[in-house]
């Protein structure tokens, strides 16, 4: 595995808000508007965290109307998968798949 990729992914995961985002994405695809509710930070701040996770190859996005929906990539590196597996015990009840405050 490329050492620079490992560094980029570990840096991306070295933040409590980004770990919460990853924990939320374990449930499946999530709209960006739901992340604002989960983290209780501004949408631009959420977008910056998502950008770092995307640049590290941990998440992917798709546009639905005016909103972006995010999910974990299909095949995570073993290091990221280990972190994701450890996040299993973290419960973020605010994560929503349907009925969110945004209109998809």
C-alpha cells in the first residue's frame, strides 16, 4: 500500500467530526443536510470535512436535485476498514435515510 495514501487517510480520520461522519455513513447513503443536524456545525464546515474524506478516497458523492448524498466507497483500504469497524459501537441516532429536513 502506498505510504502517502495511508498518511492522507489517517489524517482525514484524525478528527472527531470526520469520525462521526464516517460512523453515520456506515448506515448507508446520507444527504449533506442530515450531517449539519448530526454535527451541529454550519453546512460550509460540514462540506470541508466531507471534502477531506473524499480526497482521501474514503467517501464518494452523488447529486440528487440540489443536494449531495454521500456514502463510503465500495472497497475501503484495510486501514480505513479497521477504523470503520471500530466505530460500530458509536451511535448517532440523528442520522436519517428518509424524512430528513432537506427535500431531495
